[in-house]
C-alpha cells in the first residue's frame, strides 16, 4: 500500500478547485435513446462550470464535442475547457474519476481506485482506465497512484477535510465490491489509503432505484462548520419513510470530535418520479460545489426545488445557487454530483 506522505488528506469539496471533470455522453452509452436531451444538460453544466473554473471533458470524440460547444458557449468559456480523448462505457465521473489527496502546501497525489460498475452490475472496463489515460495524456502535473486492488467509488465517500470520512455500510458492504473483507477490514483500508483519522458509517437511507447500493452523496452531504445536509421523508405512505426516519435519528446521535452535535439541515424528498413504471432515485443531496457556486439538481417541482435551493444556500452562504434540471439525468439513476469529479487546487501547482 502506498500514499506514505503523512501530510496528505482528502480535502472537503469546498476546498478551492482547479477543475471539474465531465465524461461526455455518446451514442454507445445508455444515453442513446435521449442523447440530444442529455447533451443539452451537459452543455448547461459546462456553461455553469466554466463561469467559475476550468473544465476537463473526457470523450472518445473530442473534435465533435468541441464543435458542439463552439455553437453554445462563449469564447471565454471555451478557453477554460481541456479535452481527454478516451473510450468510455458511461458518464459517471464521480465514480470512475481519480480521488485527490493534498497537503494544502503544494503536494498532492491522485488515487486511481478500481471502478467495477457498482459491484459488476454494468460494463466498466473502459471507465476504469480513464484516470490512467488522463495521466498518460499529461493532464496531471502530480503523481497518479494505482489502487486497482481496491474498489472505491467517489460517490461512496464524503470528507470534512479534517480527517473524517462519511460512508454507508449498505454500499461498501454490498456484494462484488471488496469481499471477503469485513467492515473492520474495509475501514482499515479507508483509513490508510485516504490518510483519514475516523470513519463514520451510516446504515440507512437507500433510495429506491439507486444502482449504487446507497452512495452517501445521494442522501447526506458535508458542508462547512460541521454542517450535514440530509434528505428527509415526511410521507408515511412512502416505502422509504421508515428507512429515512432511521437515517435522521442516526444523524442526531453523531458528534463532532469536540463532542458537539452536527448542525443538521434537512432537504426535502422530491415527489416520486417514474420512468416506465420504475421509480427513479431523485435527490437534492446530489449537488455540485464549485469555486463560488453550487449546482443544485431540480426536478420541475417548483415548491420543493425552491426549498432545496434555499436550504443549500444556508449551508454555503455567499455562493451562487444555480439550479440545473436533472430530470433527464435521473432517468439513468443518477444526478449532477454523480456526473462530476473535482480536482482540488494545489498551492503553487496547477494540476491541469
């Protein structure tokens, strides 16, 4: 096992960023039936991201994507976009992207964990090679370290930037991830590989329709000043009601390292969204933090969309809150955060 630099840690997502990664949809992905609609969503995200920072687009067809963006974005935005030419299975950069550690003083490393399609549910061999392909094309100016002996998806962990990692037992203990490792053994791996001090396991809150087996970024997110944003459920007729009530109760028992309860901000559960009779895992917790803004998934539910944006604004005062319609994204059982991976800024060193 590597990552021996003692000062490295997993920064919080509000740590200053160099760039955000998007892995672009194409006709050989599951987006084919509504490729034009999802492409428009990606263009909206690209437009929003490039207002605040740089964007890396991973795609097997960079010239075609560039030409499309030239029709939609300003010259200033286009100057902030870099391309990585790479074959891909899908678009979920949060889970196949590299996970970056930094010491806050100029040193950093990207950890390239194994991505196996959320427990071998979907083809993932091409996506598992994306980070190494980015490195081979010179997109990183710091080392990329191979952790292909351990399955870890970026959406399954949240960091407060001070050594505490949140995760869910329903995901990390799900089949075809890292068996036969026990929970205790997996925790040891996380502590060592992420240079963490403490792992907090949540045991409830699996959204119906979630292919990830309960990623933390669909239900609970960390914000500054010991704040947790979490999804609540008030509808006693919702099959998820008891599980999300149990999640809320568990969050109320948590304490910070100095013994104080966390500040809890409750996000609404979107009204159920169905596709061909199948309930989709819509969630407001899957927002994206940028340098100066937060991209919030919306679902054409004005009452709840407004509440979600206002609640997230409380957690990130001073940041612009930008709603992005995620109704097409959720048709493939994910949302905005799932589509992105941030690369934190390293003092005096720019990674891209």
